[in-house]
C-alpha cells in the first residue's frame, strides 16, 4: 500500500515538472517574440519601455519557476 502512495506521489511530481517545463517553454517563446518586436519599435520610448518591462517580468517568472 505504501509503495502505491509513493508511486502516486512520484507521478504527480513528474506531471508538475512537465507542466513547469511547458510553462517555461511558453514563456521563452513569448520572450523571443517580444525581443523581435523590440527591434522594430523605433524611437517610440513608451512602447520600448512596455516591452522591456514585459521581458523583465517573463525573466522573473522563469527564475521563480526554476528556483
């Protein structure tokens, strides 16, 4: 019985780990998209700041997920 509980726990951890990997992968894609958009902002400093802030938040979230 205890082995079954251990297996279920390991199964849940594995699923959570895959969920984290998927989330990080999605965040990395969003970051790449934002970095690409940043190249074409031009002299619009407000838009540039908004995009840089989004990139910062994505980096922060990734750091928290991988901690």
